[in-house]
C-alpha cells in the first residue's frame, strides 16, 4: 500500500491540500482513507463556496388584506452571516415577492419576474407561468436554487424550481427552512377564528417559526396590500386570464340550425 503522504484526491491534488476535507470522514483510523471516498479540497464542507440560504417567508391572506413576512437571517453552512437581510421586494404598486434560497439565485429570479410583469401587466398568473417555463427550459436558469412567493390584491402564488406554480386553497403560503412551522401556526390561528388582521397573524406565526427553526431569526420585514374584495377561502378566487386544460380541450357547444338554413322539402 502507498504511504499516506503520496495519496492524491480524485481532483489530482496531493493529500496535504485536502486535509480539511479528509477530516470530515468519520471512520476507523487506519491511516488510509476509505475506498471510494472523495475529497473536497479547500472548503472542508463549510467554507465560503457554500451558498447562503436558510430563511422563512410567510404569506397570509385574510379579509381585505394580504400580508407577507420574511426574516432577516442569512446562513452559510453553520455560520450566521447577516441578521437583517431584506428578502421581500415590492415589484409594483400592487405586487410583492418573497424569496428563499441562494441569494444570487433569488435576486436573478426576481429580476426575471419583473421583466415578465412588464411584459404582461396586470396578469400575475400569466407572468409566473412564463417565468416557470423559462426556469425549466433556459439552460442558465435551470440550475438556480430558489423558491418564490408572489402576491397581489387578488392572488397568492408559489413558484418553485421544478416548474410548479401553486396557489394555496386557504390563502396561506410558507417557504424556506421554517416555512412548514409558520404555515402550521398561521393555519391554526385562522382555524381558531382569532380576531386579528392578516398582518398580525403572519407576525405571530413567524415568531413561532423563529423559536423552532435555527435558520430563522426575529428580525422581520412586513409588506402588505389592501384589496377591495375580501378573500373567501370557499370561493374560486383564481383569475380567468388562463383557461383550464379541460376548457381549452372542450369542443364548442352545438347550436341548432336556423329554420332558414334547413333545406326545404320537396312537395310530392
């Protein structure tokens, strides 16, 4: 067997440059790395090359108000990089967006969404669908790791990297490392019929999520929009800008011909 000093990694680097990566192997101390073990030189698994992520974004729609709340913590590996980052943006006067994922990827997708909103003004669903198409088909966007929540006065949508455009059945959406905690807390407050507006429910749910999730802190940023029509979870709030698949494939109804168009019978 070769001595330990002459062993090289899969990247062709000597072992002396890969000590940090080798230290993450948890196995018997035989003096040799295990067969098939791959070294990660330089970062050691938690270096500056890791993306910065871990956050919680929550959107609550109740009555005539829709509120979106995001925390300010930026996490890189096991380190908190920044406690007061802004993860919500007001794209237009009536459109707000929150993002979770790698910072550069999120900002790139927000810029692309702004372009789609300018291309399809007043059509949030159409803009998100076109963004999801580009996300899946474009070779540059395909590797971006981010999730977005977009809302206007009528609609709340979640756009994922898998090409999904999802609308919640109860007007509540949550993404990020603490998204499930915030989502469950907000639904519990809504079901309990607590006499609080959407903004206060979202803040209370985010406090609960921040107490449970290590990637979420209590530095919250809130954006809200007031709508003229109150939200009804039992009604169909989807806009009619895009027809459903069943409607698009349905054949047009048959209409009886006019009497003038019928051929006259020959008299015998």
